[in-house]
């Protein structure tokens, strides 16, 4: 199989400002989610949290879609493909991420996930014929270097031993998200971002049952703290349901590689929020790395 041939002389397609606002907002939400997850995990195991988030986010988004007048229906011949995408983007992604965090340090896992825009650019070039010019690849690598500087400067990478399995799973998480996002692109020409999100979240909720059922049964629901319930509400309603719609709107309007680079804003947001909320110092690596991430995101839109 050979990759599709990009349109001759094709220029980078700039989107409307609302699309970029969606992509920035979704990564603000995801950046804050890392802090909220820490609160939720005081009451839930990682797998139990995954199962409840998927179920609640599906319900929330389905109710919103019905309220807004969206018609939730699957076109003939799309059932298996949408089910597979839901499994890939939700079940496989969440299970790989949770397993990675059980076998490696957060620093290593963050660095692995930060490779997602690189895999996205390669998959988008191979499967859907998006441009992969040297300038675009250089901008993506610039943003990745920014993330490396932030992580190495802020947390270090030398405190883990025997983390090969976890590191491999973190890379698997990046590959899963990148591949799923690219394969979603054709469906977002036929489904609205909201309907597509409902369908794939529902598929993820169903296929996650074998992985999360045991933890859900063992969860002490009466012992969940008010903070745990609020964290769960945020993670289900915002970082999964709303964020999915914003992300899918983004990748429906610009090249997937252009959208994916915004994901490197998440660690910047997480550390900035830590500084604002918990008084953590704004270090030179954070400022330098953040500047490279932002510059890389900007240049990716121009190449």
C-alpha cells in the first residue's frame, strides 16, 4: 500500500477562529483534568474511574444531542467501523494509559503521550494524504522538544528503573489516539461532531465493561467523598463529553496534524495551573518549553 498523493501545491488550510478556540479550549480542559484526576483517584481506582466516566459522558452527551435536536442514527455500513473507533479511542486508549501509569513514572508517561502529534502527522500523511512538508515536521518536533524541556526540567526522568513496559504502553497510548483521530476524519464529513462523539463514546462504554466491571463492583460507593463526586462530574461532563465534541469539531475543520499539535499545550496548562493554584514556581524550563510548544503550534498552522 502506498500513501495517497497530496494535492499538488496544496497550501496549509487555515480554519476559522472558532475552530482554533475549540482546540485551545479542549486542551485547557485536558490540562486541568490531570489535577482533577488526582482528586478522583482518592475515591476510585483507575479502571473504575474509566468505566464511570465513559458511562456518564455518554449519557450527558446523548441528552445534550437530543435537547439540541441532533438526530442520532448510524448510516448503513458504518456500524462496525464506528464500534471499532469507539473501542480504539476510548477503551484501548484509557486501558493503555492506566496501565502505563501503573508501570512507569508520570514523567515517562507524559513524554510518551507527547509523541502523539508526530504519529498523527505520519498517519495522516499515509492514510488520508495530508501534507507532511519538512517545515511542518520541524514545527511538530519543535513543540515536542518544548514538552521534553518542561518534563525534564520540572520532574526529571532519572527516578525510574525498569519502566520499559510502562514506557511502551505510553507510546501505545499515543499511537492509539493518533490512529483513531486520523481514521475519524472521513466520518466527520458524514456526522456532526456531537453525534459522532455520542456514538463512539457509547461504543467505548460498552467495550470497556470487561475491563472495568470488577473494579466497579468493588468500589465503595458510600465512601466516595464530595470532592470525588465533583471530580467525577468534571471528568465526565467536561474532559470527556464536551472535550470530545470540541476535539472532533477541530479535526473536522483542519488537518489532523494541525489539530494534534495543540495537545502539547496540555502539560503547559497543567504546570501553569499548579503554579497558580498551589504556588509552584514558574521555572525557566517551563517558560522556555512553553514558548517552544506555542511557537510549534503556531508554525504548524502556517506550513
